[in-house]
């Protein structure tokens, strides 16, 4: 089971360079061929980013699509996760965004973090790219 980082979704939503490999991964999660978890923190971050970019139509499509994913589950972070994240941020020198993702990966016993963010390379849970 993978923890899917925010940047995987943003590659597709914002038509970035690695959009196609992310679409392929997300399709495998949608079809239930792979299993993953996304944090509510990621979803809220995407909401803020898409609102800032005035891309509300795409945001609505994204939000509605989440219920169609057979292999993707939403993990609601707890206060304990967020407290643990502050400790991770200090000890591993991660920003709070990354620390919350890493704390959630630990809480969900993720096998890997799907991300392009190299900050996770220092973590005990391996980072892998979608391809």
C-alpha cells in the first residue's frame, strides 16, 4: 500500500511534465490494481492550490473523481499524527507538509511514499516515483 503525495495529483491537474506517468498510476488506483492512501491534508492542500489558481471547475472534477477510486482510501489525520509530524519536522528537518505526509505514512503502515519530493529520500519509508 502506498501513500500518494500531493504532487502526484498536481502533475495531472496542472498538466505538468510528468502528467502521463501520474495518470497511469492514478488509473491503476482507480481500477483497484494498486492500493493507496491519500491524506485529507493532501486534499485540502489541493483545494487551496486550485482555488488560488482559479481552477475551480477542475477542482470540482477532481473532488468528484475521488469516490470512483477502488484502490484509493482517504486517511483523516489525527491530532496525534500532527503532533508526531512536528517532531519529525524538527528531527528530520522536513517542512510540515512533508512531515504530515510522512507521519501519515507511518500511521497507515505504508510500504512506500509515491512522490517526486526528494526530501523523503532521507526517510525510513522508501520514496518511489510513479513510473
